[in-house]
C-alpha cells in the first residue's frame, strides 16, 4: 500500500478521534468550575457525571447506525458528518446562551453533545474497522488512543485556558470551529461500498439479532471477562491516585499538570510504542507483555502511598503508569477490531467498548469503598492482583484465530476479486 494512502487513513482517524473527545472533556473539566464559581451546590455539580451515561449505553442504538444510512454519502461517513454537525450546532447554541440565566438549558445541551459524540464514536469505530486491514489495526489504534489523549489535553487543558482568557462565548465558538475543521478529512474520504444491505432488509426485528450476534462467537464470554479485568485494575488504581495526591498536599495546579499534560503525553508515547511493537510481537504476546508491565507500573503507586512524595518520584510514577496504560489499551482495542464483523462493526466494537467502560466505572466505585476500609495501599495491591489475573486468563484462554473481523475481511476480499 502506498505510504500516502496509509497517511490519509491515519489523518482521517486522528481528526475524528481527537475531535470527538474535545467537547466532552471541555465540559467535564470546565462546567464544574463554572458552576462552583456561581455558587452551585456540590450535589448539582456531581450530576454532571450523567454525561458519562451515553458512553456507557451507546451500544443500545449502535444497531441502527449499522443498519441504516444515506448510502450516497457513504454508510458510516454519513453518520459521522451528521453527528459532528449536530455537535457543532449545539455548541454554537450554547455559545449564545447566558450561562447564569440559562444553566438548565446549557446542561441539557451538554447532555445532547455527549449523546452525539458517543454516537459519532460508534460510526468512527465502525469506519475504522472497515478502513484498516488486520495488519494496519495496531497503528490505527495507536492513532485512536493517541487521539483520545490529545483530545483530552485540548479539551481539558487548552480550552480551559481559553475559557479563562476569552470567556464562555468565544471559547465555545473556537471549539465549534475546531470541530468543523476536523470534518475536512472525512468530507474528502470516499467510503467503499458497505455490506449493510442484507442487514437493512431485516428491518427493526433484526435489532436484537444484531446485538446478540456478537455473543454467538466462540470464546466471547472469556474475551469479555478479559476486557473487564484488563481495564479494571488500572481504572481502580488511577481513581484513587488523584485523591491520594490531594492528601499528600499537592496543589490543584500541580495535580492538574501531573495528571493532565504529563499523563496524556506519556499515554500518547505508550500508544505509539505499542502500535509499532504489536505487529512483531503478535496480539497475544502483546496483551501478556503490556499487561504484566502495566501491573508493575501500578505497583509504583505504592511509593507515594508509603510516603515517598518528592516530585521527581511522582513524575516517574505517572509517566510509567500512563505509558504502559496507553500501550495496553492500544493492544486491547486492536484485538477488539479483530473481533468485529464488517457488516456489524459499529455494534460489535461498541459492545466491547461499553463493557470496558462499565468495568472501569464499577472498579472506580469499588475503589472508594476499599480505600475507606483498607487504605490506599490496599486498593493498589488489589488493582495489581486484578491486572495479574487478567494476564493469567489471557495466557491460558486467549484465542485470536478465526476472528469474525478477519474472516469477513477475507470473505470481502475474495468476493471483490
């Protein structure tokens, strides 16, 4: 494949994955500050966690995105353009609102933005499954993870700086402009002929069939267990690391810099490294290797939990954890693409992503309960144990042969010849 074609794919995916993260992280980081400055209660601010609900439940409407579209625009390309424009439209509406007088409307708009961004993610993941050949998926998912981290830096960091300097209206209009510019690569992209015609002919009755089809493949239950365990350990540990830093006396600025710019930059480096190593290591060995290294990295949380609080050590801890987390999740997402059929890529990939999200949320809740009873060290030890169990399950039960994504890819290739 020509390098220019590969570069076009990566630019397309990068623009989409970065742009879908920016609005949500801007709102999650910016709205709590704005609401608190205006005297809103902590309970009201806590309700912003509902913005995570669409990301958790998006698998429920993913079959409709797989089945229906305006074919002239390209199947998933159509949905990406529509949802991105909806986000832009809602952002512009929010920019014109006085947040002091219309806070309830702003909150409704932000929830709609979360729904549209989650829906765009369904279509983007599905487009990526069809766009990337199996041997390109590690690089593509390195771009995905790197895009998520970069979007977090822009949305949760750069946009807050603009909010402080330029105000609400100007900041949101700039964000809307970024979202529009990010559409340029997908507008120039020509999606190849979709395979959804047979699915669409089944009508609404095929909804549950589409959802259940993913679970019929051999080894699916074991794979879903791996998804939960592989992410739960790091999720549990990182959730409690933030309050630990606060208890150690770090300022909000220090915590923000450490867990923002430094953390996300390290994650980008980890994603890039994994994308280059996975082809030579293979899927299983990559999962095992990065899973083990991630468990070792989580163990470094025990240093600050034991009273080692100098900044160089904290930087070393954060960088090591995030590099390995970026690498581990790049590998995980690569295999998730392998396990997604082309015709139902949106549903298959989204089910897996939602399982991960639910596992992380559950682990985060449990981490708070554990911290109260056994302390930070106990939480981190539990996280290490969960991560090691996931590696054990992978080493004994993981099978990456006869994946539906690989099979449908071969079938599509043979049909086109």
